[in-house]
């Protein structure tokens, strides 16, 4: 039994499913691209620690 209306409805639903999958894939890809890879940068971390210690000692020196 050949029903052109039913075939058209099925084709439209398949196309809608295809568009939904493509949109979800695009959103997932863009979300994953935005997440930075966590890297530990030792020189930067040590530099920030030294700056914090310097500010701490300056504050302690002013408190006296």
C-alpha cells in the first residue's frame, strides 16, 4: 500500500530529527570548545604567591 501523504509526513519528521541532532551536535561542540583545558603553570603560580607574600609583609610592616 502506497500512501504519498504518509510518506511525506515520515520524511518531514525524519528531516526534523536530523535538524535536531545537528543542532545538538553543534551546541555540544561549541560548549566543549569553550571549556579551557586546565593547565598548571608553575612560574605563574609561584609569581602570584610571591606577590601575595610581599603584600602580606607590607601590610604587617604598616601595622607596627
